[in-house]
């Protein structure tokens, strides 16, 4: 069955020139500029052999580590995980996927985190730990569902369907495949649509319903016509041949298998070639053409030996042992029976050794997973502490408003926007009138309470996009984004009036305070200092005129 991985990308002969161009550019560029070319070389599957992709991924990682680019390191580790997976090295694959996951969690990129969970699940699948595979697929599903990543949901459903198919839980597999297919159609995911039709067809084939299987396999072929990735077509053709044979439509079965052979004979997939020859033999057996069947079986045997797929070899030996006596070739039948017995013994002893090796691998991967989880928790604690420190560094301790440092950062943002898009903005400085008298009359603690309450009153009067911070002492600086002076002056007057009406009390004694506000609008060739200085001048103009007023270039 066809699974989705996060390290796969464009395939096919058309991609080779792109890889060659990227290789050429790698020789010409230096430092960080190499990153996009490394990613092209590593990503396109048919451009390089897995060992070559591994070498380039290692180069990519070394450069990313030297430059200390976290995002590039994450991509390089993901590429290494994929390369090691293709080289059938699950330990190394899991390690690099875990490293990539840790980096993407630090960067807080949900889509990449979900993909890495899916990839780690596939590694656990490969070593036969289906429970862990299921756990990671479900983690991936939780993220893609939370972020409404429809494509990610479709891919994860496909993986869950494939997992349940391997476990012979066909109803659950079918349910996931059908849900994945609906989403893949909605998102026009042509490769996944072709794969999913094939996967659904396989489930129907396993359920003994070749008619339904045939419908879906044909849909898979049709979907592949509009898709540059032809990798799915050969599997679909082989399955179509099996379905026709079960329906006793032998000529149609042969035609489909031969089409599959024509596709795969140019490549190195000896296992698939052997499966095609074995299927042709079974068709001939069903028609009583035993000598032709033996020819196909012996051809299949040569290919299966090249593929080193032991289970396939056993199937072919068994068919030869049963077919050769019918054509009265008893000597060969005995030879193949002996090979079948020996191979079966070797197969099961190898299978036992493989199971033990897989168990050891699972234990190592599980240990790495636990270590990665510990590091993740440690990272989360550090990230929380870092966010808290950042918040403290940006916040005025008394009022809880942004401090002068944060105000300057915000002002620079607005200036940058103004310089790029000429979007006007206005600043205002608001100063609490007679603050020294208030402190002398009621004490400094009361003065602090007034500043806190004043910050809340002004904040509640501002519009959603406006900004306020404590500039220093009893002064507040306000920023009105995308707002011309006239409109900002109206908002400032509203703030002044609201403060004037607000009551304060000390030992049941009610009193009021007032604000004087000066405004200035950004203009060409002005700096932040120029802008703040003009707002300050208008503030002092208001003070000189008697306080409790708003002053700017606008008429009073």
C-alpha cells in the first residue's frame, strides 16, 4: 500500500535537469546562499541515488550548523532521516527525524511538526512497532486537525488506513482511505488521489471482491494520467491483473500484467518484475497451460533471486514444486522442493533473527524517543522562561504597559511601514497635569495608583489598532497607526475628556486629574526623534495655555 512521507517530493525524468542545475549552482555559490540548492538536490527523489542524497544532506547539515541557521538544520535533519530510511537504516532515520522535530518545535511550525510525527510513525511501522506508529500518526492527526491543514489530514488518514490494512482490520482501513480520498479530491491532490484509489482497491481485493477492486484500480490509472508521478501505475496494473484473474477474465489479466512489465522492466525493481511473472504463471495455470506457466515461474525465480525478497522466492518455489509434476518433470520438481524446504527453514530462522533485530531496533528508537521527549519538555520550560523574560523586558513594572524600549520598537515598525508604503501615522505624548502636587498632597503610593488607573482608562478609550506605553515619569506615548493628524486629534480629545471625568479617591476624599496631550504626524525626511520632539513641543504649548487640553498643528 502507498504511504505518505514528509521527505518525498517531485519525481520523474523531468526533474533530473533541475537537479543538474542545482548541482551546478552549488559549485558557484557560498555560505547561506547554498541552502535552496541543497534542498532541491535532496528533495527530488529521482535526481540522485539515496547514498548521494545522504552525502548532500550531510554537507547541508554541516553548513547549517556552521552558520547556526536553525531552520536549515531542521530541514537537513529531515532530509537525512529520509535518506537513511531509503537506505533501510531505521536507527539513524529515527535519530535525524527526532532532531528535526526538536528544531521545528523550537521554531513552533505546526505543519512541519505534524510531518515529522508522521515520518517517525513510518519508521516505527518499518520495524514492526505498529502501536508506536499509531501513536505518532495520531499525534500528527491532532496537529493537522487543530490547524485545519486539510492536506495534512488527508495524508495522515492515508497512513492510518495503510496501517490498519497491514493489521487486516479492513473495515477501519477502508474508512480512513475513503475519508482521505474525499479530502484529497477537495484539495486536488492528484498523486494522493491515485494512491488512494489503489489502496481502496487493494482492500476490496483482500476482502475477496475483485469487481469493486477493479473499479478503484481503473480509477487509480485514470487519476495517474493527469499526474507526473507514475510510480503508482505499475502497482495498479499488477492489482488489475490479479482482479481479472480472480474474475476468470484471463486475456484482460494478461494484458494488464504485460503493461505492468513494460513499465517496470526499464527499472531496478526486481521484486515487482518477479511479481508480474508470477502472476502470469498463475493465469496460465488457471488455463491449463502448465509448460508456459513453468517458463514464467523460472523467469520469476531469476528476478526474485535478484530482489532477495525471501517471501516471494518461497511462493515461486511452491508453485514450481506443484506445477512441474503435472508436466512430468519430476527431477526438477524434487530439486525445487528441496530448495523450497531449505529456503523455508532459512526464511523462518532469518525471520526469527530479523524479529530479534527489529525488537532491538525498536528498543533503541524508543529510548531515543524518550530522550527527545525529555529534551522537548526541557525546551518548553526554557521557551516559557524566555518568553517571560522577554515580556518583563518589554513591560513597565508599575503600570503593566509597554515600556520605552517596546515603544521604540513599535515606532521603528511604523516608520518602516511609512517609508515602504507611505501609510501615515500620528504620535501623541500625554502628560498628567500637576503630578508633583498630587504626590505632595496624597503621597507617592497614591501617585503610583493614579498612574496605574490612568493607563487602564486611556487603554480602554483607544481603538483596537492604537498603542500606548509609558514614556517615563507621568508621561505616556500613544501611536495611532494608519491615522492622519485630524483623526488622531479627535481620539486624543476623547481620551482627555474621559480622564477628566474619571474619579479618584483617597480616604473617602474624591478628586480628579487631567491630561495635556501634544500630537505630531509623520512626514517625509523626518526621524523618530523629530516626530517625538514636535509632539513634545505641542504638549508644552498646551501646558503654557493652562493645561487639560489637546494641542497639534490642527486648529484648537
